[in-house]
């Protein structure tokens, strides 16, 4: 890795976009841009993709990693997202949504799925601290188990044990945590 230059920007994508736009010079071109588990937290996904795609050098790539459209996340978010309280900006976007956005923008890409599960067994043990934290993670809601309406908790708890969300194996409940790796091509 001796001859590889890397620029680390400790700022949000919108902060970076604003900074680049405000500079009076031509924006830098990049050979590789990664967007790993971050598109959930931008306000305007199409505009963000279009902006960063415009920063690619010839033959460059963007690597996007986010939850797959075949994951339990997609089913959880589509069914319950509108009922979950939002503590922060979180867009419930999956690879299926992203493929549609990229198609609409006319941007070339390839998509690869990585099969993955997450053990959520502790979610079903009353008073389990790890389970409570998993609930917060799954729902993007702080103190979900203590603050959510009982009917919502019961519905989600039941669904998370169903085959379209999870598999049961060796006494564990394994949530479908499939991820997608999307490789975006530069315009040639």
C-alpha cells in the first residue's frame, strides 16, 4: 500500500458536498469512493449519488454497501417504518430502492449480495440488556422496548420470528441481515 494515496474526510457527505461546491476550484476527481452503510443518513439520496458520481475519474468506481432488498430489514422497514418513531435522520433504503434510483439516474452499476444473519435471540428474553439494545438497533429507536406501544412491540416480535424475517436454528433466532455490494461505474 506504499504508493496509494488516501484522503480521509471526517465530515458528513453533505458537509463535504457543501465544502467542495463553495471552493472556487475544480472539484477533485477520485479513483475510488466508498459509501459504506451511510446512504441511510443522507437527506437526498439521488442528489448525493449524482454529486459523488460526478467526482469519479475515468475508470473509477464507487462501492456502496447497504442492506439487501432480500433482507429482513427490507421487510421490517416496509411494514413498520411508518410506525417507528424517528430519533434522527434515517432513511429506510435498501439495494432494491438504490437500484431504482441508479436506473432513474442512468448510472451503470453491478450488484452483489452477501448472505448474512444476525443472532437476535436475546430480543425474546424479557429484561435482557443485549436484547433491549438489539431492539434499539433493529428499530433505530432509543429505548424502544420501554417506549413503544405494546401492540407494536408484540407485532414486530411475532414477525421477527417468521421465516420471511428470520430462521430458527439450534435454538437461536437468526435475522436475515443480507447485505448488497453495489459497484458504480464512472461515465466513460
